[in-house]
């Protein structure tokens, strides 16, 4: 999707992928096979382009810092990427800046040699259940474990120790709504903010996005202000996604991602300027585009692989028969639980756009997880997501 935006702007791109079957590699005009964790590969990429940017945070931050020191243009910077890659760094920096985050403590490092004792002490102060998170390496719900008691915490701590993972323990925040805000920011600090959206998360994975959703306007405006402040603290360049909890009275920052984000895929059809185009504009230090929505209401539903292993491309005709459905399939090999695409619908009525978006997603074979209530008139089998342990 970033390459599509680059093509429209006449921007040449080089994709580094570990496999030619990767989605971006299949459409990239120039592809370097390699890994961002291998010095030779990353140096080859940096030498081939004017600006290096990213679609995930699982990179070698130390190596990126060396490249920056040698003159490579890396946007966002290694320091900004660390805020997304390292949950402990992010929590400390944001809390020091006065931005509300869940109560937390780092466990299992040199300061807390017995992680289970640290979890027990934290739970004594804040109550059970608590949430354990991998400090690094978590993604799409992986590396996040709500635990109801000390026995469950011991299981997670032991598994994490066997893999050399450091953990963060957090309070379990009561959630009324889950929100996300995207900010695009240029090197000089100019920024634009898209409208706050409501997200539906199941097992830590985004299933659907509603714009503006059920948000009171004042809450959406305050979330946008918080996200803009987070972008300043992070020092982000490009798109920054900020995920927040709304407790009914307060906004609490849960995660940040220094890249285009799944909660912003709706912007391709649903905003004047998409997150992908503005990410490119930002990292190239070009004027940013208008983030205003292009319709009063937008709904976006993610397409996941079902138990049958069906390729959604084989059901494309059914999805495209839904009026106003914009279908994006990523070209990934289908497997159960894998995110394979998304559908976006825009219009004047929130219930209608959500119904049409889900109708198209169901036609593509996406399963409906427990906890998601389908719009009236639609039905699909309910499936459970696999349990994720370290």
C-alpha cells in the first residue's frame, strides 16, 4: 500500500524483503533480498536510497544508530523506533512527560532479579488481575498475557525466562472504548492529525475500525491532542499511530507504532490524504496532505484466514458485489488467523457502512471472533483465536 502511494507521487522505491513471496516484494519495482537484522543487508539498502523507512519495528536499533551516525537518513530515527520497539522505554518516557499510561513496573531485568516477586508486589499494590507484556518483540497480540493470579503469572514468567524475555507488568485498565489516532509529522515538526477512531480488538488484534465510531466529540478531540503530544515526545517523522483506552472518564495511552498502521488503513478511501501518502510526504520532508475524512462515516473490517485455509481472492466476486465495498487483499499465503486484507466502506449512515463492510469481509471468508456482534441480517460461525503463550 505504501508502494501504491509512492507510484502515484512518482517516487522510486527499493523494498528489502526476506522472501520474494512477501507482499511488498511482489509489487516492488526493485527488491533487495535480506533482513533488517543483518548489517550487510541493511547497509546495502541504505546505500541504494535517499531515505530509509519501515513497515515494522523489529529492527536492529544499534545498527540503525550506527548508520545514522555515518550519514544515512533514517526516518523515523532509531531513537524514535525504540519508543515503539521497547515498551519499557515508551512507558517511562511518556509518563515522565506527563502523558497518562497504565501503572507499570519492569520485571525480570537486573533491577528485579526475581520477576515473580516483582509481579506479586505490583499486584499487591494494584490488585489482580494484571497484564504481563514482553518488553520487546510483541506484535498483534503476541507477547501480551493477562493473568488472574500468582500461579498464572508464574507460568508466564517461567516461559519468558526460558526465552530470555524481559517483562513489563501493568494494571488491567477498565476499558469502555479502544481508540486510535494517527499523526503524520515532518522533520521540522509540522504535523497533521487524522480523526480519532474507535477500534474493536480481539486477543490484541484489530478486527474493525469505525470512524468516528461512538466517540463523544470532546473525547475524540482530546485523544487527538494527546496523540500530537506523544508525537512530540517520540520525535517521530512519518506516521505515528497512538492506541488509547477510554475508561469512561480518562484517556490512557496503551501503545505507539512509528509507521503506517492497521488502524489507519481506512484512510486510503476514507480520508482526503491516506496515511501512506502522508508517510511518504513526511519522510521526504514534503508538505503534508489534508487528513480530513472524505465521508461522514467510514467502516473498515480486517479479513483473516479461516480454518478452511481458503484464499479470499477466490471469493472476490462476492465481496465486490457489495455496494461501495473497497477490497484490499495483501497477496499473503492464507492460513488460519493470518491477516490477509481489509475492506472499507464509507457513507452517511454508521450502521449501513458497518453492515456493508462486514458483508464484504464475510464474503471473503473471514471468521467472526467471539465478542464481535455482527450487524443485523448477517451471520457467520463464531471461532476462537488460538491461545498465545511465550
